[in-house]
C-alpha cells in the first residue's frame, strides 16, 4: 500500500495540472436560445448507431422519438425541438468525418417549452423493465465516453452490485458543467441516484467529488438527510481522478482487473449528469434531449455554463458566448487533457460533449521536442503503471506488435505521460497511433 | 462571432504541459554544481579553474563539431555538453595537464555520446567515459594529487598543468595522497570533518561532502533526480562497510569514512543519477543503486586501486537495459492479488 493513502485518499501516480476552472465555476447554468437548425448524428453513443424512424418532411414534437436502438449496445434518440425533419443524410461530425445524421428545422412558431411529461412509476418496475426504460430515454454516460447507461445496469447472473458510485470528480481542467449541476440540482442528483441504487439493489450510494469544488460538496451535504444510504467522499485533487477505475481505486481501494468492468468489483459508476438525466426521465418523463456544456478557454469572449439542446451547432454556442477572439487557434470538444480537436464548427453538440474550449497559441504551440532522456517522469505519472517512454519509442519505430507485450491496450489515453514529459515528446499521441493500427488490423480481415 | 472562421488547428490533446523541460533540467544540474565548483576552485586555486574550463571547452567544441548543420547552436543550448564537460572536470586532479583535460572532454562527448546517436542514446555516462579513458591512458597524471592550496598559492598554476602534449611530465614536488589512498596504503584515516568540508586532496569536485549533499537536495527538490538511486547506493555502502567493520574494524574503513571519502558522493549524486544511463523503472533504480554500492565497496577494499566509484557506475550502466527489461512495473489491474 502506498503510505500516502494515510494522508489523503487517492490512486497512485497521476499528475497535477492547473485547475483553470475560475473562468466559469461561479457562473450559473444558462439556457441557450433556440436556433434554426439542429443536427442529430445517429451515432452519439459507443456501440451501434441508432436507427432513424422518421421521414423527410415529417413534423416532430420536442422529446419525440426519432431513432430507435439498433441493438442492445445502442440507444434511442429524441428530437431536441419541435419542428420538421429537413434532411436525413451524411453530415460532417466534429472530427471532420461524414456521419449519418438527421437535420431538424425548428418551428419558429412553436413555444419550445418542455411538455410536462408523465412521471414513470419506477418503484414497481422490474430490473429488466427498468433497463428498457433507461434505453427508451436514450441515456448514455455523459462524462464524455457516451457508453449506453442501460448496458451498465444489466448485471450478469451471479454478479452483484454493492456500491453505486456517483462520479463528480470532474478532474479535467476548465470544465465546470458537473460542478454547476451539483450546486444547482443536488436534489435531482440524489433522486436519480436513489432510483438507480434501489433498482440495482446496491447497499450504498457513494458520491465522489474533488475537493476543489467546496460549493458542490456543501450543496450535496445539505441535501443528504441523516439515515440516507448516501456517503459523500471529498477526493484529493489529482488527474485523472475521474477515470472510472481510478475513482474506484481511490474510494474503495479496489483494483478493477485489466479487461474487466467495475461490476467485477461490485461497483457501478455513473457520472453526475447521467444520474440527473435519469431523474429527469423517471420524475418528469423527459428523455435525454439536452445537456450542460462548459464553454470556456482563453479564446472565448464570454465563458459560460450552458444548458444546450442536443444537435445545436458549435458555431451557435460560440456566437452566444460572444464568439472567438482573434487569437484563437483551436477549438476542443471535451477537456484539454482528453478532448478532441473540432474540425468544423458546424458540427453539433452531442450527448458526450461536456465542454467546448477555445485555445490560443500559448496552449497549442508545442515546446521544442528533445530526445527522450529516460528520466522516468512518464513512468511515475502513468496511473495504469505502463511504461509510456518505451511504448512511444516502439511506436516511433512502428513496432506496433511489440507494443502489445507492454500492455498497450490497457492505456486509456489519459495523457498524463505527455503532460509530464520534459522533452515535450507527444507520448500519448504516439501510443494512440499504435493502438489505432493494432485495432484496425484486427478488425480488417487479411 | 468573427466574420471569418479562424483556421482551426487540429493539435491533439493533451494541450497542457507541466513546466519542466529537458534543457531546464540540465540547467538545474549546473546551478546545483555552482557551490561545489566554487569550493573546488577555492581549495585548489587557479589550476582547478583552468582544468574545468578546458574540459568544458573540449566537450562543447566536440558537440558543436559533430552536430548536424541545422542543429549546431540548438544542441549547445540544451546544455547537456556543458554538464558533461563540467562533471568530467570535477572528477579530474587539479594538477592535470590541460591538454589531457581537453582530450578528456573530446572523448567524453565523442565516444561517450555522439557515436551512440547523441543525447538520450548512450549506454554509459559520458563524463565517466572521458575519465575512464584518461585514467587508462595517463595513469600517472590521473593519480597525482595536489594538496589543498593555501591563500598565497591561490593564483599559482601548477607546472604540470602547462605541460606540452605528449611530452614527459615532471611530477609536481608538492603531491599528497587522497584520503582513500592514505587509508589503503598507509592505514591512516583522515578526520571526517575534513572530508565533510572538503579541505583534503582529491579530484577537484569530490572533496566537499557537505556541498555535494546540498546540490543533491536541490536536485531532489526540483525533482530532477530519482532519489531512489542515491538512497540505495549510500545505504548499500553503509551497510556493506558496516558489516565488514564488524569483522575487522582496523582493516576496513568505517561506514562514515566510506560515505564521505573519494568520489562516492559526486558519483552518486551526479553520475549514477544520469537519467539516460540509469534504469527508468522505480524497482530498477533500487537494483541499480545496490549494484553500484556493492561494487564500490568491493573495488575499494579488494581492488588494486583505492577508488572504484567510476568503474562501479560504468559497470551498472552496462546492466541498465537488462534491469529495465526485468523490472517493468506491474500494470494496473494485472497484479496477482492487488485488489
């Protein structure tokens, strides 16, 4: 055991980037105005893309089902607005690739108020019915991975969940969407957690929040009643505290075996936004049609925490925030450590978009790269105990198969190694290249 | 919204980086060596300064000559050649003929670094390669030690310093043995306080234990060195020589004497911790350090030479790739019973 655990609970290794949340952490969530057109990509979740069930020209109401799940590991889509289906075809996704999507033109005469839907009598649902309802609501993991939530709830025979872990770590710098949600909607969060806890039959709900969010911790503490099976755990501030396996290690000191899932150590982990989405569905009958997005970074004129209907083009969000400054060089979807660059601003906000960050030359220009001097900082940063220096060297030499011997597939691409490297070697980027090559060759028959 | 879209870059995350850079780490090493260097000059006078300057010149000139055309000034700015030249100079006797010090610098960079493919690719510590070459080629000059100079002698340059290349060198009339030499050949122990402060004869940067430890602390505080390596070397030396002392306290040096005499601290803090030539894995660092500690005591006690730090480090450098291979960290979730 690491002796440091006596002083503060945490996983081993990891890095300490600046928090950089000051720009938005005190700004209340704000609803963005409705825009003219919405673009709903069919593949907003990990797994199989949804299957469209609408026709061009068809009128849809806000919250109406527009695409159904194509498989078990797939989910549904609902219209974020009242309007007309304008086009179904291929549109550019944020990464620049064409993906199948539904374009909806908003009805300018509709009020776009949320219909007060019907609450769902969740107490009487069986676990299978509950899983079906979560899939009907189109809920996915909203921390960024967008893994269909109902799949996580399907616990195989013989396994049992003891702890429901609510992940409010939000360890990525800049992002404050989960932070604001915990401050402004603690009751819904606790409600959603209670629904899931009861349905999974877990003994206890544990909420993990990094200590740099004292207001969120206070708000939750205020709403947890004595005797509730809920435990709030302030977490040591360290990246990647919010990574599923790391937060489990931190709180329960259990290591999820490589290639296995949290349920194998009797834990179910959900992001705070996901849990609030569950409360929205079961308490108000509202499927997942909007999410909270932090728009921030040095390139944004007026940073904000926004409640955004899914499908809103990034360009419209930026316009609402006063636009990009002239110095802006790059826009990132997600956080600065694991986010991905946006190739076209016409691409939409999807279920997994936690942040839109704009960066200037200070962040995007890489320092001059030096040779690896084997200083070992990456080895001591990697929370998965890999040898990133070795992996990067192998990737440069294109010895991708050799990388497998160094467990490259256990890498979650958290980026601690690149962050820690004094020689400015793009370590995680090189590792990604290797993983992509290995994955592609595995999927493509020879 | 601006009228035009900015030309968006697609630089991949992470976009954040910690502040330390490789040239900065090299500069830290130089800063930490300032007290030791000044003390060496103070103890051994102008001769010491000349030896240092010349060995640095040899190293940097070689680096410059062998760098690719577009990289000529850049490679000097990363300061690694300066560090190598300085470290080499600090391991030399203050009365060494200057041309030998220069040649040592050339060999350190040329054979210690460039032929391996430059920074980051060498197997052996470059400064020690330079020193090993000098010791093998000029054994007399490399083991002729000048006593600490008095105040009057500060500006005196030893005649041996100015010897012409490849000519016969008349040894300085004023020579004195190092504390290790005294112990080995005359069974005479030097007081620990002198070893600690540094007013004994020896290589010009190795004598002051206090300042070397201070430099090491600074590097540890800046996280530029892996503390496991010095810790394991020093611990091994103390334990090993302590055990020997149990058998024959007269014949074997005390642990404290072993720690502060000779080049142990200089080698431990500055050469053994060279990141390029030491293991990258934490477990490997312990093995590496223990190996060096054992070899140091073995060579010092049973070898023909009074000092063995240089060979101990070079031998363990050779073992580094193997150590790395067998000490890969246990990947998260792959331990036998980690959860």
